[in-house]
């Protein structure tokens, strides 16, 4: 535990939904829900306007629609979210070399390591300056927690939401934690929380009162001992700049169970290609291919195959995933498929040769096997699949009307609202899904590049803006 609150935790506010509102003037101030839109989809993020109706993350999308039928329901645009996240992480990196990203919208920063803060006043000033820089660069808001330990900094940022800053003064940790539920502590999930509840322990104060010996008896030596330290406010985990991923994976849940074996194999091949795309994007290769299959009865099977060496060759991953699928009974139907690669390694010379060979094979493949161009549905696809080429919320460009985004699609039509992050709410028009003048496009930045100011300088404390 540090004697000064120089560990900062940043958590962007309703990140996916807020980014969509910033990108779409017609949705600002209105309920927005981002996630899978099929009957089995779940909510990834809900705007604060939607949360007032009871919508929250991880809720089934069908339930969200019942609670808030008038919200805008959008499919995630990870290219936009990653772009904004990169801007935010760059600002964090200017504060300190020790930045520990937890996700696209969340990170710890060791302010002391970067010389950005050495006491409560300078830590508060750095936090406020960071919030202003994030708003200026992205148009979005983030909440900041400051404390002498990671656990406490995260609790502080949660108390600061939305768009605030909370600093936990050293010496106040025990009083702050005492009335909180046990689930507030890292390592207390649903199972551990229920186990403690059955033992009559529901708050952090009751954990401390039970004592370390009782927690060890209930939860085991390692888990019980570490939770007792956390309950008493002690957390000496350092901010770690490098969080090395152990695997890369992708998965899809299908609106209707898949029964056709050929269709299942096609989906596995597509997932394998997406997985390799992520693998290459991370500059990695891997030696173990993993297949995940969730069947009609919710039973989940995982199969893996370890290769002779690491690879980032999509053909190799497809073939391995296909062999694993051959050993799985899918007779009753499949509701989810996933493909992953683990045992990650950096690129080697052998990997580069394999990649070059794969590219040669692709170049020599018959033209008939090529994927249809973006925005041009394949002739053999039924209308339902053609419509899915226009995901709700994604960006498009029309030769006459310019940039816009998809409001929805179906029965061979796609509805587009033409507006940008910098315009007034735009007009809505409808086109055929195969309109040659309409194509998918990349997201526009939320703030025009020439209007992004340089980050604020100086170490002096700013005006107090935090909450008590």
C-alpha cells in the first residue's frame, strides 16, 4: 500500500454507446443499446439514457427490447472503438510508462513512475487534466479513481461515474470498504459470494470480523488469505505495463440452431480466418488450435490440437479446426461456434515462410472461389443473409448522398441516415441492398483531426472538480 494516492484507474463512461452517440447526432440524448441483435444476443453496453429503463450489460437483448423498446439497437463497431481507445491510451502513456490496459475502455496508470504526481494534490491535478484531454481529443468522458492501491482506485472510479473524479485519501480505506458488499473485492465472483453468504458474510466489515482463519477455512489458504488482506484495504499488486495475451479467439452465437453440416463447416472456416486476422494484427503466431461448440442443449464441448510449430497461416488453422469439428457430434444442432489459437509466440522466420506460401496459394486460387466484394451480396445467398451485410449502426458511403450509417435492413432493403459526427441530424433514405452506389465504409473520427488540441501541460493543481 502506498502512502500517496498515485495509482490512477480510468474507466470510460458507457464507452461503446457513448461513442455511437458521438458519431450519430440523431442519437445524442437518446437511449442507445450496443450488442448482438439476434434473439440470442446480449447487451455489450447501454447508454445512461437506456439504463434508466433497467437495461444493463450482459442482459439478454430480448429483455432489453422489452424494457426499452424505443432505444436504438446497434451492432458493435470495434474498428471505431479501437481507434478511440488508441487515442486514450496514448494520453495515458504521456502520464507514465507504466500503463496497464484492462480492456479498450479501462486501464491502470502508475503516476509516480512517470513523475506525474507525488502527493494527493498533484495526483488530483493529473487526473483532472487527463479527463479534460480525453474530452478534447475524443468528445467522450471518462471517470477517474485515485488511491494508493489498484483495488481502491478501481472502486473510486466506480464511485466517480459518470464523468467524475474520486480520490481516496490514505488512512480512510477501512472505513470506506466496511459497508460495501463482498462482491466489490477482486476475486469474489458469484460462486465465492454465494459461499460467503451462506456463512453469514455479506459485507467487507463482516469479512474482517470473521478473521483470516475463518476465511481460509471457508475458501482455502491462498484465496482466503488474499481476500482477508483486500478486505482490510491491503493490495500491493503493481501496475504492470505488459499484459501478454495467452490466446486469441473469436466466436459467434447463431439466431437459429445450425443443423446443416456443410453450413457448420463453413462457419468454422470463417471463424478461423477471423481468428488469424486478429492473430496477425497482434503480430503473433500460435501452435494450439482450439474449437468450441455449444450444442442445442447448452452443453459446451472444447477440442484442441497442438501443431508441430507456431503458425499464422489461415489454411493451417482452418484445416486443424475442421479436423476437430469432425470429432464432434452436431446432430441435434449447434447454437454457438468458436475458434481460438493459444500457445502464442512472436513471429519466427518459419512463420514468415508459411505466410508467404499461404499468400501464394491464395493468389493461385481459381477466381470462382473469391469472396464477393464488400457491399455486393453473393448471388447464391438468400435475402436474409444478404441483408446481414448491412449491420445496424455501421458506416456507409453513397455516391450521391455521401457518408451515413445503417438504421436497419430487411426484405432486400437497407435504410440509411446520412449524417456525420460534425453535422446536424441527417435525413433518412432507403435503398436496395444491392444498390451499386452504396458501400460500407470506415468510421469517421469523432473529433476532426485538425480540431484536436495538444494535451494540457503543467503539474500544478487545477480547479477542484471531484466529488466528495
